[in-house]
C-alpha cells in the first residue's frame, strides 16, 4: 500500500513539474506558421495537392454543389401562391 501511494505521489510530482516547464516553453512564430501549413495540407490530402491550386475543380466537384436555385413564384399582395414546385 505504501509503495502504491509513493508511486502516485511521484507521478503527480512529475506531472506538476512537467506542466510548469511547458508553461515557460514558447515556440518561435515560424514554427507555428509551418505547423499551420502542414495542417492545411494534411486536411486536404484526399483532394490532392494539384487540386488546391486549380480553380476548375470547385465547379466539377459535386460535393460543393449543395443547394439549387429555383425560380420564385411572384404573387400579388393578398393572394396565395397555389402551385409551388416540389423539391426532389
């Protein structure tokens, strides 16, 4: 029992010292910029690197076309619109 208690106290001490050390550790700005660029590339990996620089891929990608426009029926004030087109 005493060994388990001593081990727990030692682990908590190491974690407290590690957290105090990490609070004082500051990375320079270029590291943050490189990390951000890496995350951007990694998040778009399935699209491929060429697709990031081509503009025509956005038009041909069916996943980006999530909404369709329909012609709005115009009604005079006080009248109801009877025949609206049904959505697919």
